[in-house]
């Protein structure tokens, strides 16, 4: 099993959710986050004063899938989240050792 963590632009969330549903993902976790990478924030003008916005709003999506489903999920996320502009985000894939569904006690692949 693998956990896929994608950090994307907020306005792409619905498209990514739909793309993941189309490839069979039945559940995910979404968190509003702030951060920066190569984009490094930007400056804005507010009431005549210029200030730096260091951290940009992003959305973090986390999903756990069977190892065999990882490539399909990655393709779906990239296709749905890509704008071609700086700040599109990143995807991280990590190994998951164990999953337990609290309600039923099911474990591992039966629990996802």
C-alpha cells in the first residue's frame, strides 16, 4: 500500500477529486495548507503599502491506495492539477505499513 500526498492549487481541488473518483479512489483527506517552493511567494499592494506574501494557500490531498493503483492515481492527479504555470504543486508517494478501519477492525487492503 502507498500513501499519495499531493499539494496543489486550491482551485484545482474539485477537478482532482473527480479524476481520482474516475480511477476508483473511494476516500481521501483534504487539508488547507500554506507554503512555498520555487514560487517563493509574491508582493502585494494593500492601501498603498507593499507587503510580501511568503506563504501561498495550497490544498493537500492525502489518499492511501493499493500499490498497483499508484500509477493510475498519479496520472489522474497530474492531468487534473496541471496548469503549466509555476506553483502547480508536488506529489509525494510513501509506503504504508498498516491500515486499520476502526469501525470494523478490518486491516490493510481490506481497510482502504
